C-alpha cells in the first residue's frame, strides 16, 4: 500500500476507567497505531502523529473487511473545517483488531477517538476510503 505524503496531524484519545490498567490501553493504542508519541494522564491517554503512516493499519482493515464506505460515511459526517474523526473499539484494539464504532457507547469501556486534521482532509478521506488519492 502506498501512503501519500500529505501534511497532517493525527491524534488519538482514550478514556481510562478506574477499573482499567493504563498499560493495557497504551498497548491497545500501540497495536493499532505504530510508534505513537503517547501521553498519559490520570483519566486519559492520548497519542499524536504527524504522518499518515499511523493510519495504515486502519486503511488495511478497511480493505480486508470491505468497509471503505462505512469509514467514508463516518469521516464525512464528522467533517468540520479541516478535520474529521472516528471512534474505534478499545477492546478490539487490544486484540489487534480495528473495529469502528458509530457511537461512543458501542465500546463498553469507552472508545479510542481518532482525530485527523489537515488542510487536505478530503484527500486523506479519499485515501482511507478508496485506498488511493483522488486525482483532481
């Protein structure tokens, strides 16, 4: 898979419930997002990246599960200026699986929120949904 060189910022946010082990949440994020810069607070964990390489596992999952239309629909629905976001299931991420959630409540322990920001967000959505950049 060819990853386009589009300037962006990718952020991952995840709540930490009192019953959860923060190390397991860090592992869940690391399973889906390679080499993130992780920051841990008492009740949340976040990670950032400035490369679309951090989204490759999501893109690979959209291909293998034929869920490109679902990702496009959610990313378009959540589009706001130069950013968009999706929720991923935290437990699935811990099991090294990518599972999108329509609503936060679909992930019983809370989802991982993935926020993508770029002046070229439409190109990024096309890459995630089509597996290629749309040629204008």
